[in-house]
């Protein structure tokens, strides 16, 4: 944990537009597992579910005539690593993260996966500290613009589908996804997946709390590189 007083908490509160009653919850939400066992992983698990629920509820009322499948794809288009990392950067969370020396040296404070996880942990911390209403307010403020941009006539597809279509249009076989590592605690596994594309020398790696999530994240990484 970072010691109280070394961080400008008033600045953090101004960025979050939320003031914690329990400062320890904020500190834990900003502490990466590389720093020790008292980290944000459990809060991330909670915040991930809350974010899914709040976005799902918003979509349910915003698009009353859409099917479950379409709503699910819309939610996935918003609740994904790139969007979470973007929101995290807008909040300048990177400068407040507490990381182990290895993560600090490797630039973990600006890594999409860490920024996205920290944002979910922060949502979990807000829920524990203040309940669901402050979470809804926080998510509405910082994800509202993404919800407003959604169009019901657009076919939203997940990263693996978009990558596969892009490759097939160019006569390239579908990617190969390989699990290269499984770590984490027994109750919360971390999967590392590598996305291999024929004709592309580099492979694209990403992690997730399930194999499916890791594959989607790896595909998202590949899309960001080869389609840019």
C-alpha cells in the first residue's frame, strides 16, 4: 500500500467525482498484485460484474425492442479492455497505481490490461464504500458517451469475429489461439493466450480471467496492430 499523505487525494477525488469514506478501499483498488497479496484482484472481480450489470441495465431501457443477442454484443462493444483503459487514462489512474518494481520498470502504469483491471477494481471499491447508486453515477459519467454512440442498426461483433472477417477477406486462414500459461489463485485463474496469424511473424498475447476473455483480448491486440 502507498502510505497516506504521499498522494494528493483531493486531486484523485476531483477526477473521480467521488469521495471515499474508507480511504483503505481506494488504496487497495490502486494496488497491483505485483506489490503483494493485499491488492485489487478481488475488487476487480466485483467491479467487473457491477459494470456489466449497470451497462446491461442501461442498454435494456435504451433499446427496448432489441433482442438479447444484440444487447449482449452492444455490451461487449463497450465493456472491453480498450474502452476501460481509455477511461482509466482519462482519469489519470496510471500515475496513482502502486506497482512492484518489475511492473514499474516494464511500464505497467500505462499497460492497457492493468489500467482496465484497476478501473474495474475502483468500481468495486466505490460499491463497497457507498453502494450501487454511486457506482451507477460513476459509470454513467464515464461510459455515458460510449452508450450514446451506439446505433441499433449496426451489427456489433466481438474482437475474434472482427479479426476473422478481416483475415478471411484477404484470403488468410483463421487465427490460432494457444493457451501459453495459466496462473493466479485457484479461485481466480489468469489465462495467458497467444493469437497466431499465418504470415505475421509476431504473435499477440493477452491475459484474461477465462480462456474466452483472454482470446478476445488477444484478438483485440491483433486488431489494433494489423488493422491500424
